[in-house]
């Protein structure tokens, strides 16, 4: 068994493509088969190395390892030409010299009559020696195939025109290259988006004309935005790496993607090992899936909560470098991460939270400071008590806060809230005694002094 993921490098690796890659990867792993990565870069006008890199980076970040590839179609032009010449020699293809103007007029006339815009076979029997090359699609009969997701699909050959398989400059087109590649690479299962369903009968006829064995087809339902329209940029981030940049863990995104169109009972959270062991094409839903970023955010928080600090540190590395935050000096990073992971929905939130442990801030949040530092006596008394502490531990710090509350006969909030603001600069400090312990005594006292002088 062998499946493949075959993106076109004309942009980033998007969410829909990543879901397709995941399903093809999971099925190959579940069947103990092989997974192939193929870059379909024959559209040389739109394909870029930047897009190729984005695809490879996305696959690597998600952990979708491939057994073969990446293969590049631009390195296989000689093979495609060989097949095109074979089809011409066996009278299964022909040259067509119809001008763009004639084809535009034909299309407009047919549409004006309410008919399907199809090529009329004008050059089928002219025996031309130049122009585009068209495949001689069978005129009679019906193409029928059993789709692993959609079920039985049939289309009459009279509904399919003679598709172009080579342009005037000799470069092959998608429907030809995908058939040749899938045959040559021994692909047994073609798992792809259902926007390719209309291509499948054309490709089946090419397989038949070349006397090649058909693969099994599985067309995945599309992903919709929350408004029911097809997922696009206007619904938010659709690039896989944009989710990396926004602080999502790859496992959380994979877990979310596998549930977009596939289910196993009521289970929501799956490890990669569980996905591989449980995945089956028969469990893919026929209906479109709806993308819900709140659900993804919930999943991400669950993964962050349950990860080890050491793993989170690995995932934080890109974010820390990106923001030029160094953690070599100061609090133990694993201890900081352990403190923050229960309240961080994303790694971006975690980075924002850990800055106070490694960076001083220039100013306090003015709106909060004007309110919390109106009476600085509680902070002054706290500073006095903390200054004489011999043991700098969370329990001792918490005891000092309680003493201030008792001595001044005030509630915890009157001390805790301004202390939290003094430590963080923005009021987001979580468990303040634990935070103060990790920040350290000198920095804590320095920030208290700064708050008192506000």
C-alpha cells in the first residue's frame, strides 16, 4: 500500500492541504505502507522555491515524515513526453490548432444556449502535426468508480471533452502528469480533496488508454469557515506555519485537523500513535467539516497543560529567538514554564508571561498603576518585610503578604494586586509568591521600589 501528498508550490502549505497530507500519512502508517511526498511544480510561472520551502517546513513542523521524496515533476519532463508520444502513436491523442478566439467563441455560444462549455472535437480527425495535444476521450460509455469516502460515482463520457495533455510548448498538464506519476510511483491510494472529483473520470480514462492499473480513490470533504463558506484568508490564518507563529503546538493542530472530517466515537483528544492505530478511510465523513478556531485553541491549551516543560522549551525556542529573548541569565526556564503552562492557551501567551523573568520593563500599565499605586503604604510595608527575609521561597513570601494584610487590617487584594503589577508591569503575574521566588530577591525588591516611587 502506498499513498501520497502532492501539493503545488504556488503558495504556503494551507490548512486544507495539511489535513489531506495527514489523512494520507495516517492511512499509510496504519496500513504499514509507504507515504510519498511529490511536489507538482509544472506550473513554472507560479511555482516558487519559497513555496517549496514553505511546504517542506510545514511538513517537518507537523512531523509528517515521508518514506519517499520529495519528488519534483519538473525533473520528469522526459518521462511525460514519452507517454504523450505513446498516446499520439497509438491514436489515443491528437494535435489541436484551435485558436483561443475560436475556443472562447465556442464556449460563449454553448453557455448562451444553456449547454455545458466543452471542446467540440474540431481537430480530432485532422492529423495535424503541431499545436496543443489533446487526449481522445471515449465518446460512448460511462466512467464508474467506487470512492472510499463518497461511494459509487458515475459520469457519462459524453459529459467529458478531450482534455489538453500538453501545451503548445510541449509542457504537460496536470491530469497527464498526475496519472503518470501515480503509476510510476506505484501509488495504490489517491487521497485528496473533493475538488478533484471532476478530474477523476478524465484520469481514469487515461489509465485505461495506457492499460495501467487504477488506484483506489478517496476524496475528502472540503473545510468550511464558521460562516459556511469555503475556508479562506478572510476566516483568519489558513497557513500551517502561521499557526506555528501564533503559538500552537503541532500535535494540537494535527489533533484538530484529524477531527475535521474523521471521528472515532466521541473521542476528542488523540495522540499521533492513536491516530495511526485507529485511522480508517471508512470513518471519514461525507459532509464538509467546519473550522472552529475556539475548539483549536481549547485543544492547544490542553496539550500545553499536559506537556513536559522540557518539550515546551523545545517548542518555545523559535518564539524566543524570534523575539530576541535570552533566558541564560535569571530564573530556571523549566521552572518558569511549569509555572506558566497551566494558564497559557498558546506559546505566544507563554512568551509574554515569561518576559518578566528575564527582562525589565520600562513602565507600568498607566491605567492599572494609577489605580493600584494610589496608596503605596502596603507595598512599602511589604518591601520592608521582604528585605529581611533570609530564605527566599514562595511560602516565606506568601507569609510576608499575609503579615502585611494583618498589620494593616486590609484584604489580600490590597496587597496582592499592586504587588502583582509591581512584578509584571502589566498585572499578569499569576501566582505572585511563586513568581517572586523565581524572579529572585534583588529584582523583586528593585521593582517594589520602582512601584512605590510611581
